C-alpha cells in the first residue's frame, strides 16, 4: 500500500504471521533514472524475510529495466506488477488499472519483465474496468504463458475503487478457469471473510487495509495495541533516520508526521480513540507520541 507498507509495517505484518509482504508501489521510471527518493522505496531492513518488490509503469522495456535493477539489489524474493491501481495520477500515465483497458500492453509488460529477471514475477489486477467490461477471461488467456507465476485479483472492478461488493463468485470462476495459481484480495477483515475467500479456491489471500488497524490479522490475533504502537514507532524512527540524506525535515519530525496516520488506526474503537483523533494535529514531538500511547496503556 502506497505510503504505508514501508519496512516498519512490513516487519510487524511478518511478525504476526504474514507469509509474504510487498513494498509499496514503486515507479519503474524512477528506478531506471536512479532517483534516490524512488530507490528509497526499495529499502528493506535486515530482519525482513519474504518480501516482493511491487512495481508500476506503462512501458514494457522500462519495467523490464526496472526489474533488472531491482533484482540486482538482492533483497527481494519476487517482482509483483501493478495493474489495478485506480488513482488518476497513475492511470493518467497509462499504468495501474489503465492496463485493464490495454490488455496487449499488460501482456507485453509481463513478458518483458519475466524475461528480464531471474526472480518469479506476479501481477495484481482487477476483474475489469467496470461490470459491463469483465475482462478477466482475456487476462487469463493472455497471461497463461507470459511468464507470471501467479495472478492476484482484487475481486472488484476499477469503477468500484476500494468499496462496494467483493465478487467472490467471479473469483471462484476465475480460479476454475485459470491455469495459473490465483491469489485473492478484497475486504478480508477477519476469519469469516478469510474463509469465504479461501472457499473460492484461491492459493493465497492478500490483506491490505485491515492490516493497518491490526497487523495481527494475519494470525487472527489482536495484539495489545500500546506495545504494538511503541514498537512501530521505534521502527519508524529507524526508517526515517535512513531517509535523512534527502529529507528537508529531521527524522523525528518525519516520524511524527508519518506516525500520526498510524496511531489513530491502532486505537480505533478503544475508549479515548475519538479524543485522540481530534488531537492528532497537536502531536508535534516524539514525546507527544510517547505520551499519547502511554495514555492508552494506563487507560
Ligand atoms: C492507502 C492505500 C494504498 C494502496 N496502495 C496500493 C498499491 O500501492 N498497490 C496495490 O496493488 N494496491 C494498493 N492499494 C489497494 C490494496 O492493495 C487492496 O487491493 C485494496 O485495498 C483491497 O484490499 P483490502 O480490502 O484488503 O484493503 C492501496 C489501498 C489503500 C487503501
């Protein structure tokens, strides 16, 4: 998840049972141009284990070059390609879910990347641009021998964004029709929704938003939130210290700004969470954050 699945988040998810994590989406052009800010998105921490790089772009050759560079970093178990992001800034470049309207290009990208890297390659996409255009069958046909080892379907159409019905029946049809392993994604938030998705026959389940509130979702546990938030905070500071070279603000300031986004999610639903939400903009220093977390420890 863009701006969220940085090393701190990924470490916590792995610690609580995620068998694989993905980087946030990284621009292939930025990698090819060796942009320090883009390359920073491919930083990992030594304690990370099973991590795949998640790349986006429009041009098969540039994505292939980006995959080569990413492979040479020696940090990743695989390369995952984005063909599902509905954000206009991304689709305007012909990337993300724009590829659902240009399936020959989607196929060319997978072929070029699979040829360029020794790592396994996968792709994450959707059912189609909208319910009137369910292009998943053509995706399966085109990608069957393109070199991908699996396809992840976020079981929604682009027109749905991240909301509305998850089409599990269609996911089941996809699994039955696909020669390749299918991974499922979309609104898995607990054991019941995970089981409903598993019943479609998918080989794996990807969880996004629920992990932001509770990285324990991967083992259906609910860790105590104050120690979890404190651990995340320490990891975040370590991460922001690495970014110092090209950041105009101090690691502490960067940590505070980033962490505000995580803090409320962790404490959501607990007594005092709404007060915290109203107060987030008044948290300016690391001490403010420590105090806010400690407030919940003693609550
Ligand atoms: C803040 C945010 C950032 C996201 N960034 C990405 C991304 O970089 N790449 C991607 O494939 N999907 C991205 N997604 C979509 C999720 O990976 C996922 O497909 C979607 O949220 C549905 O799964 P969920 O219900 O488990 O959250 C993002 C979603 C959110 C909310």
